[in-house]
């Protein structure tokens, strides 16, 4: 029996607890779950499992699962556990992107797992740290934020911006601070991780965040106009060559209907990668929500239980093509 210590028992933590209960074959037990409010009821967990004392979680776990969020306490507790030689599974793209260098030695040791941090249970980290590495990259474009994609789809259906955001929060898609979603920063966190794994390990968080914008300027009218012009507007996170170096940016772009990501709707995500030998590859699937994220987290727990190393960081930058490529139209 492996003991799981849980940091956080909100949308993702509670879904994970229910998934683990439904999988007795895995021989997993959640010993303790860290929360702020111990009186709140949580599906999949009973009161005896909840605590407000982080040390209790750390002391009673073989594998630490962090689904609490934020770049402060959550990161400190993960680092403490990693320093003690424990495997850590996290869905926290903000902490990984903004504190990458502190986590790096533990990635190199294979003790940190983070499939659910990008595109939840849809494969992204696994392919970025493995199958896509056989080709020299040329470009990557991706829909990485489920909340924004959901809102944009709702705007296309004539729903106003605030109503769409409220619904995304109710469905458990949004971050605790939804300005991270609509401001483009959540997509930027995820892009920064993919960019470091596939293009250049030194692409810094500040370089990505300085080239990030969100969706709050969009309205049902602008979306209807794009549809009338045979396309869709989507928040796209991209890595591409610019003057012989890699550039990462997040912005809203116009996708013609023929584009493989134009039909990505609701809370779904999509990743388009073009490499010199593999050609074009597209992966699509759920991009937000408790169950789909818990699926990615559980996949990582299974890897850790089987002593399969977590994703390895890229050792050095891939060579950027000298010629610029034709870019999508920014809206
Ligand atoms: P959430 O519903 O807000 O849950 C956060 C949990 O952490 C809550 O149980 C909260 O306790 C606990 N917590 C937060 N700060 C704490 C503190 N200082 N001390 C003790 N407990 C604390 O968030 P979520 O949607 O599950 O997301 C969790 C993480 O997964 C985030 O990093 C998020 O980016 C990531 N993620 C989420 C999704 C998604 O679709 N929701 C998808 C992929 C990744 P209380 O319940 O008592 O408030
Ligand atoms: N808030 C995030 C999103 C959750 O909407 O994509 C999944 O990482």
C-alpha cells in the first residue's frame, strides 16, 4: 500500500480522491489532505483525512501530490519533500514555470512528475519530454487554457463575457485567481514549461510573460465578425523562430476555418507541433476540470509507484531555423 499525502482538496484534489477510491487495484491510500477550511465537506474524503498542518501531510506520505496552487507555500512544501528524497506529483504550472531553476535538480533526478500541469490529462508533458524530441522543432502553437477557450466559445454563442467567466468558475475550470486565465498568464506558464522541455531550457518566465496578452478585449460582436470571415479567434500560445532565436508568446489570433485548431471548442485544448522530420502533429483533448486533471495526476502517481523517472529537462537549446516563418494573424 502506497501512502499519498495531498496538498489541497479542492476541485482537483477531491476528484483525485474519488478516482483513487474507484481504483482499489492500485493499492493507494490518501493519508492526509491539507486544506484551509477543515469544516468544508469534500467528496471522496472524510473529515479524519483533513488537516491544516502541512507537516502532518509530509510526514505521512510516500508520494506527495500537490494540487493546492500558488507559487509560495505549495512550492516550499514540494521542495522540502523533494529534498527529503520523496517523489512529488504536481499540477501547478505557475510554481514550475516561475521557480523552474529551483525544481531543476529534482527533474534531473527524475523525482518530479507534472503531466497534469499542461493540458490536464491530455498528453503534453509526456510527448514534449519524449516522442517529439526526435525531430528538430520548427514551431509550436497551442490552445492551453480551458477557461479562455470555454469563454470564447460562449461569446461565439452570444453569451456575454462576465456570464461566461462565472460559468467557467462554477464548472471548476478557472484558477483561484481567474485573472491568471483571462490575462493569458496561465497559458504562458504552460507554454514556458513546454518551451523549456522542447526548444530551449533557458527560456525564462519573464521573457514569456512580457509577450503575453489575454482575452478581455473580445466580445460576442468581435467573435461573430470572425465567424462571418470564415474563421475563429482563439488564445494561442506559440514558440517560433524569430531572427535565429526562439520566441515564446501568448496572444489572441484569427484562425481560418481550415486551421486544425479552429474547431477546438468548449474547455478543450489543442497542441500543434511541427518538426523537421516528424512533420505536423496535433493532440487535442480536455483542457480543464477536476476529473480530467485528476486523470493526469493519477497517471503520474502510477509512474512514480513503478519507479519510472519523471520528465527529463532538455539539456541544451535546439537550433532555431535562420528563416522566420509566416505567423498567425494577431487580433
Ligand atoms: P481549488 O479548487 O482552489 O483547490 C485548492 C485547494 O488547496 C483547496 O482545497 C484549498 O483549501 C487548498 N489550499 C489552498 N491554499 C492553501 C493554504 N495556504 N493552506 C492550506 N490549504 C490551501 O483549486 P483547483 O482547481 O483544485 O487547482 C489546484 C491546482 O491544480 C492549481 O495549481 C491549479 O492551477 C491546478 N490545476 C487545476 C486544474 C483545474 O481544471 N481546476 C487543471 C490543471 C491544474 P480549501 O478547500 O479549504 O479552501
Ligand atoms: N485554469 C486552467 C485552465 C486549469 O482553464 O486551463 C487547467 O490548467
